[in-house]
C-alpha cells in the first residue's frame, strides 16, 4: 500500500462543458480507484473552465500565491492556483473531491474552503456514502 502522502496538485484533464455532475463524480471515482490518490474537480478563473487534478493518497496540495491586492486589514490576499501547461491559473471553487478511503474531511479540506472563501463542498469516498459527504466552512466570527 502506498504511503501517507499529500502531493502537489497535478493537472489531469479538462472537463467538457456538457459533462454532468453524475458523470464527473463517476470519472473522479474511477481515477481514484485506479490510482488510490485523491482527485478534485475545480472551477478555474476565466472562461468558465473546470479541470480535474490529482493529489496524493492523503491529500492534494495547492500552490498559494499572493495577489497584488492588499486587504483592508493590511495583509495581502492569498489565492490557490494550479499550473496547467506552465501557466498558474487561479482556482475559484473546489467543486468536489474524492478520498481513496472513508476518512471524512481533513484539516486541509477546511483550510481550502477558507482560502477559496467557499461555504460548502462535497467529498466522494471510496467505500463511503454513495451520496457523498458534504462539509461546511467553520464559522470564523
Ligand atoms: Zn479531502
């Protein structure tokens, strides 16, 4: 069995615009089952594009970049990105991702919602609930 690894996100393929959510879930599960690695479907900035990326057995690490914007509280805005064909592209949304085993959402999963300023996402786990496991951003206030 592969070791416990959180690996940098690697681009796998684009998602055709006519691909349904059901097909997307099935594709991610097949990739996950074959490789034993986590896979995610992402919505990327610009042109309404979706992509599938692969991580490690226990997580997907996204590159954090600092935008030119300075937040009113003084810190620089950070965003997650993925390199595709040598170009860093900003991630707007974690549509869904898979786990090769049923473990529930990880710390990294919650962090990703914070970074993306996203309220909710869903995990499909091999041998987990068929309807997926929804997880929500922890309230900060
Ligand atoms: Zn996860």
